[in-house]
């Protein structure tokens, strides 16, 4: 995807690589676009829910894909939820609470927005609460691989870009 194409609120970035020592194609990372230059993402370091620059995501995660909802209003609604979620997280921090903490836990339902979060769960929450879309989850965690697998088969979304070496090696 080139800059000429631009990013729109609700675009979903899915990477098959990560900043951990987990091999490419196993874990991955995901974020939601909230403006033409910014994303909201959940990361493993504090503060866990962050506003970041799209170009930083693309530089750190060159092996990524970009999906766009076919209906802009759905993307805008999901992006608005992501911004609200970030604002609420920041408000909790000002009150001295670490909410939501970053955690991969199979004991916490996807719909539970405040007990824990992680990157692909944040995207799931944004679309679930913001746009009324529930992405399919085949196993206990909703992973970046689940996003990619679901979105490439979802008629509500279009694949805009996929790095030639983008692939997940296992079904998580």
C-alpha cells in the first residue's frame, strides 16, 4: 500500500511478525487505524493501550497486511470506539489504575474490555462495540492469525495490501 492510497479510520493492520523473540509467522501483531496517520494498538509495554504512528508500525512490522471495511461508516464507528477506549484507559491511569492491563488469558472473555487486553483483542473490541461486528474466533485467544484468516474470507472487508512474504505458519 502506498501513501497515495491513504489510510482510513477502521483499516486493520495485521503483521505476521512481532517485537518479541517469537519467530515470524507464529504470533504477529495487529492495530486499528484511527486517522490517516495514526493507529491505536495494545502493546506489551506500559502504557499498554497507545496512540502510535502508522509509519512506525509499517517500519517495525514490514510483513503486514491491510484490510479495509467495505462500508466506511463501520470503520469510522470501530475507530471511534478505539479512540474512546484509549481515552478511558488514559483516564484510569490518571486515577492510578492500570486498566486494562496487557494479558493473554483464556479465562477472560473477548467481550470483557477492562480485565485485560492485547493487540488483536483491541481490534476485536473496536469492531464488536463500535460497529457491531463479531469476528470469528476458532480457539481460546483471538490472535492476529485469526484476524487475517477471518478478514480474507469476510465479504465486509477488502484486502488492500499484503507483503509478499506475509504468512502465518500455524493456526492459532
